[in-house]
C-alpha cells in the first residue's frame, strides 16, 4: 500500500478489512461501471468533509470523492462518511470516484445535533484512538462542561485525554490540573501551550502512530497545538475576543493532518452544543463513583434527595462528593430520558403515518370497514 495511506494511519487491521470488504463490494460495483470493467476498487481515508463532496487520501494521492451520488446511494450507504472514515471507492467515468462502502469503525464520536431533525444523531469523526479534550486555561474552568464532554468521549470508544491548553497564560495551572483530575476519573491530564511548546512531546508520545482528535471550545488553541506538533502552519488559527475570551470559530471543517514522523491529528471546529443521545456507557464510566454509591442506596429508585438510607446524600454530607457533580449527573440522566421518550414518540408518529397510508390505500380499493361503520351510524 502507498506511503500516503500509511501517512494517514493505514494499519494491518484496515488493510485486512479492506481486502475483505472490497471483495464483497466488487459484484455491486462492476455492475455499475460497464464502460470501464478494468477499473478497480480503491481504499481511501476521508480527510475532510464538505457539504456535498469530501476529500480522501488514496494510494494515488488526495482526491475529491462523491459521498452520496447515484452509485453511492445504490451501494446502500446509510449515511455519508465522516472525517477519519476508511472508505471503499469506485471510479466513475467523467466524475469524482464514488464512495461505495464504509469500513466498520473502531470508534465514532457522535452527539445529538442541535435543532429538531428526524434523525438527531450526528457522527462527527471516526476511527479515533485518542480523543483529546482541550480545556483552555485562559478562562474559568467548567467542570460540568468537561464532564459532559467526557460522557461523549467514553461513549465513542476512543481513549479520552484532558489537554489543558494555553498554560503560558495561566497562573493557577496546578490548581486547575488538580480540579480536572478530580472529576476525570481514570483519565490522564496533561498541560500544554502552543506558544511555548510545553506538552507537545508528551502529546506526540501519546499519539504513538495512531489517530488523535482534538475537540473543545472555539479559541481553546486546538489548531495552534496541531501546528506546534506538526512543526508547520498547516492549520489556520484565529484570535480570541478580548472581552470574553471566546473564540471566533476559525476552524470550520474536521481535518486530518498527518504528523511527519507518523501518526495523524484531527483538528475540529469548536463545538457549541454537546447534546447526549444513548450515552449510557459513557455515563456509567464518567460517573462510576456516583453509580457505585447509588447502588448502595436503600431504595433502588432513590432520587438522592431526602430518602432515608441514601448513600449519595451521605457522601455529599461527608464531603466526598460534590453537589455540583451530582446535579450535573442528574441533569444528563434527565436529558437522556427525554431523548428516549422523544425517540419513542417519533416511532409512534411513524406508526400513525403508516396507518394513515394503509387506510388511504384501502380506500382506493373501496370503502374500508371504518367507513362502513361510520355510514351505518349515519
Ligand atoms: N498565549 C497563547 N495563545 C494561544 C495558545 N494557543 C492558542 N493561542 C491563541 O488563541 C487563539 C485561538 O487559537 P486557535 O488555535 O485558533 O483555537 P481553536 O481551538 O483552533 O479555535 P477554533 O478553530 O475556533 O475552534 C489564537 O489567537 C492563538 O494564537 C497558547 O498556548 N498560548
Ligand atoms: Mg481551530
Ligand atoms: Zn440515594
């Protein structure tokens, strides 16, 4: 396989999967490409996704590919690929290659997209080994936001890592690091600065030839760190509003950036919303302490308010658990329950729609029993 694919993270597992998947796909694609029977299927990694096209690294170089054209749809893609995906490509005469398959993902970061869509799940990036959560030291530390991001990170199956950024701008680095370690159970916390280069070597060691994605608020220095690690200005960076230290959403796409010595970084835009969707596993790992305490409460449905024999309330009373952490946990539990109900309602709405369509279909064939009954009642 080509050097470019290796630079974009190709390993034995992907190569094996590809040979397996592509043989499965050959039948489907050759049917579509009657005018060029010799064109073979190719392997690619999605480097960037735009609205209707995406850029993929292939053995032949970087090329634009069509993620949802006719061939892609006929190949049965349930959803277009995302940055980090390994895809199977088929040549199309006169246009960009089509994506005809997505290899099974070893991890995927998804969230509940803002707004009211029929399918609210939005997959952001795929095949990430380490999910580096940028926590900027130039603004107040938000424990609740970090906890929420950790839930999504654990749920993704990638290994979360807390990266405190802009250390050169802060005086309370040790204090924030301790606060971060306290809430991020079992997660490494590292201190970095894109300006002084502190922590860059440590990050490089952690990448270890795999794929590391940065997520975190706008202006937290994600792109700056990518540039520092790679050693050149590959990613554009933006200034921060002096009034509230918020970023200006400089990065607008999710981009894979190869590191010269091996390994891949994935720079992402600052996320505004971090909605949860089916994140039970992420919750259980992030809040293992609370769930362990809750299992010791006298009542299995304890609300941890004023119930007798509540182990969670006892821990708060003893100073072993932060009330804020419990509140944040319970808020997310409610959010997940709400999403579940919503999903249930959607399927109820679908059932009603189906029923209406069924009745309409039968009406075309003649009056339904319901109509007859209505008529007989007058
Ligand atoms: N002093 C200092 N400034 C930094 C550091 N890292 C980034 N900055 C500055 O902070 C601003 C935002 O940095 P970016 O790297 O663009 O932030 P980002 O997280 O990529 O932001 P979005 O792309 O908007 O999500 C820029 O003006 C950077 O120069 C750092 O370690 N120290
Ligand atoms: Mg950026
Ligand atoms: Zn309780």
